[in-house]
C-alpha cells in the first residue's frame, strides 16, 4: 500500500481474520519495540476491526472487481446528483440497490469461506457501508483503503466523517492490495465459532452512527437556516422592486399626462402664431396705406 512502516504493517494486519488480528498486532509491536519504540506504540494503538468492517476489508482484497463496480457506480451516482440529471439518477439509484444487495450477498459468502458466519445485523452494516461508499466520496476513499475498523454510514447530506473509522487515516484514498484466498488456513478457520461483535463494539458502532446522524441533522439545520435567510432577503428585495415598479408606473403616467398637456399647448401656440402672422400682415397693410395717405396730405399741404 505504501512505504510508511505503519501503513505496511496495517496492510498486513487488516488482511487477517478477526481471530488472528490481536496476536499478530502484538507480535508486530514486540518486534518493532527495540528498533522503533514510537512505531511499536502506534502499532499497539491499531484497533481490531468490527466484523462488518473486516468483511468490507476482505471484499476489497478478494473481490476487487465487484468493489470497483460499487465505487465506480457510486461516482456516477454522485455526478448525476451534482448535474441534477433526474433520469440518470433514478436509473443509477435502481442499480445501486441491486448492486449493494448482490455484493453484500457475495460478502457473506466470502466471510463464510474465511470461517466467519454473519448475522443479519452485521450484514446490514456491510450493506450500509457499501451504500455510504456510493453516496459519499470520503466514505468511498475510506473503503478503498481496506483499513476500516468500523462500519460507515452516510445520509447523502453533507460529507461523512470517516477519519475515526480508518485504522490509519493517512491511508484514506489509497487502495488495498489484492490478496489470494488463504486456502491453506481454510480448514482451520472453518471450526472457528461465529464471532459476534462485542457489546463495546456494538455500542461504539451505534455511537458512531448517532454522531453521523447528528452531524447530518446539524448540517441540514444549518442549510435550512441559511436558505431561510436567503428567502427573507429575496422577499425584501422583491418588496423593494415592487415599490419601485409602482413608483415608476406613477412617474410614467404623470409623464404621459404632461406630454398630452404639452401637445395641446403646442397646438394652441401654433394657432396663435398663425393668427399673429395674420394680424401682422394686416397691420403692415394699414401702415403702408397710412404712409401713402400721409405723403398725399403732405404734398397737398406743400401746394398751399
């Protein structure tokens, strides 16, 4: 998986069965203690995976093709959701349900081959983890690492918190190395009793689910509050636009009335101008006649 010693050791440990995990982890820590005490502490801090997480880790290693289908379909589903492609989203959602059901069944068969029978509750957690990997990119990256320590849940609202669900968070986004089935150990493992999750593991899984659900609720509430603020802001903007629209309509009506008044005044002025021209013309004629009469009277006077 990587050259980091802890990642390399984790890759080996999380490829084991649950019954082999603790002893092998402690042995790795013991061997590392003299050369690298800090590494030994980090190895001892690696958590034993829940049964559901172990199944998904095994599926990544032994059923890589099927898991690739799951992750690729999930990527297509998220893309369709981002593009608001309703038709593609409906079809991909139908395929998602079919694929997660089928792959979960294959996971149960794989666990059986490895000596671990799954309860319905564990199978539901496996299917829930696959669903999370399909609807959430971070969950998909966590599943791909093959280092899950607990099952995943995702609502599709907001990003899933997967850091605490992966043994080595630095491995998120890396891909677990495929491995052959441990045929030599299959006979031994077939007699291992069914390993149920411990009460502490069940409680931890429920707390993780509750935490994820709570975060989803808080995210949805924040989104709703933000949307409410945006609606109020838009409503105020609409009120302002409507008020300005009414004001502009009134101003336009007043302008139209003023145009009518000015047109009427212009017509009146035109008529007055014509009448004034007529008066001026008559006055000019009277002036010419008076001027002629004056000249005649002046001539008559001069003769006397």
